[in-house]
């Protein structure tokens, strides 16, 4: 794709929104959009959005999104910024060859490990089996905040839980917490998504708007056809949020799109088409001047060679495409499962790709002609001062991948990664939150547990 292709997808999306429309399953949101210039469609909750309204709402979206951590750091996402990386949501955790449902203790371990992996910038919530479903959003945020100081990407389970998240956001400075939601395609936003958008409005919470067409199922089997459906869904989600809160920071995410395996009837998340759709996400983000997002996933069930092959390809292609926010660290089984060992492997692979992308600059100093002349024919550069002073700068040094010769204690990569993850999480006893901050999060959690019930 290029910007001419992006223009064509944009024009077709405008036709979809203007001539077909979208279904918004929320009466108040529909009324707000109708007052803002939308036109009632033929079915219940259906609205058509004129091109001028699309352009007006896009004009209110900031071109940069601030994402803070709790170390006082801030990342400003823009279409020109290098990528940041988040973990993934999910249901299960893989330990060796055994899979079980994630608990709050597991989420704490994921967050603690993330604090020690230099290429992870944010931690996503998960569906913890030991917490009631309607409490999982705010309890998850508290568990992550207790366990690491990196940015928190909350999962949203209920509108009341969103109210709790809005209160929790005030406990620490900056946008240390963000959220997101996905269209239930094709061309449909559910009441839950829209009510969460409504409840979260007015707080300046950065929000990722996901289009998730599945080529051949909820989108046309052609990738451009699915991309245009997903783009129309994302535009409608952006419009809803800008009507509810003009100027709300948005992240554009077409990179969540899937394809469908016609043989096994499964969603494909680690195929080459997923990388092409991530490229489309980056290109459309640049077209709208909104930071873009995607996920790097694998269809593998284990932290095995398939997972590494699919994810290494994903990291390289997504980063080369210019995606600004990439999530899926540790992800296996098409987002269902996370592995601490895979988190460690993914962190190493990102480091590897970043070194490749840094490339090298050809200039007089780098060419080292004088040094080559000094060493001469048949000499060695190994004992030169230049090598000693510069090898760490010039040569990438792995922290996990093996470069040693075979020995009696040599182990496969996933086993080494598993041990590294266990040592890191079990050896981390440092508190990540002050007692008064934890007390405030617990007060909010207790209040909303009682309010919501269950």
C-alpha cells in the first residue's frame, strides 16, 4: 500500500458510511450523532454519516498521543514515532506444556516480568479466572499497578468498571492508563462498547479504536475489501468518541484484522496477510495523521519454533511498515494464551530487529581506511584499540540467543527462556507502589465491588 491506495480506501469508506451507514446499539449515542449531523438509517440504531461530518471529527483528533508510565516517563506517539510494545490480553497461561486459566497472581507475574524486559512499554489486562467477570477491569489495573511501573492498558468489561478506571486514572499523574474497544463487525458497535465510550468520555483517556474484520467472514475475502470495512468501523468509532469528547486522543488500529482458515475454520493471526493488514494500518494512520497500532501474533499453541518464526516475521514487517504501537508480547494461540517464556523470547527478537533497523552509516570514519592501512595484509583487528572501544556499539550482543558451542548442559531456547522468566519473577521483591497509592486503588476497588455486586 501507499498513500494513493490509502486515499482510495478512505473514499470507499466515506461511501460506506454515507450510503450504507453503521449500527450503533445505543439510543443516547445515536441521538448525539444525529444532533451532530448524522442521518437516521432505515433500521433500528442505524445511522449514516456524511463525509463532511467525518472530516470535521477527524480534524479534532490530536496528532500525538501521550502515554505515561509510573517512572515519570512519557512516550509521545505520532505517525513518525518509533514503535512501542505492549503485552497481550487473553484467557490462558502456558507453563511448559500445560495450559491453564490465568489468575490474578499470574497477571502479577506477567507485570513483574514486564518491568525487567527493556522492550516492553506497557502491560495489558487479562481475564482472571479468580476474579468475577464484572470486576476484572479495575482489579486487573490494580494488580498491574502493584507489580510494575510501566504503562497500563486496561481491559474494559462493564460500564461501571469503566467508572472505576476513570477514578483510578487520577491516582497517578499523566496518561499512565489507556483503554480501547473493538467494533463487532461488520459495521456494528455494541451497546457495551458505546456505553464504555460514553462513561469514559471527559477524562482524556487515550483510546485505541479497533477494526477487526475477518477476511471471508466479517469482511470480504479480498484484503482491500476487508481493509475498507475495518476502516469504516474505525472511522465510525472515532466519530462517536469525538462527538462525546472532542479532542480525545485516539490510536488507529486496523492491525487487529484477521483472515479465516477455510480448512480448519479458525481465525488466522500469524499469517503473511496479517502483516499486510498491519502495513495497511500504518498507512491509514499516516493518511489520517493518527498514531497506528497492530498486533504481532502466532497461531502456534506453544512457545516453539513456529511461534518464533511467525512472530519474528511479524516484528520485522510491522516495524518496517512504521506501525507506532505493537502489542502481543508473549502471545500464543491467536491471543488466547500468554507464555512468560515467549515474553522473554519476544523481547530478544525485538532487540534483534531494532539492531537491523538501525543499519549502518557509510562515512570516512566508519570506513576505517587508516586502521586498515595500519594493520596491513595478514594482520588482525582483534587486538586493536578500535575494536576494544567500539565492538559493543557496533555489534549486537544477545542476552538469550545461544552463540556458544555445544556443551553437556546446552538447552533449547524455550527452556532457557522459561528459566530466565522464573528467575526474574521470583527474584523481584521490590515494591512498585507506595502504601498510600495502593490504599487509594484498594479504596476504589472496594467501593466498586460493593456498587456492582457479585
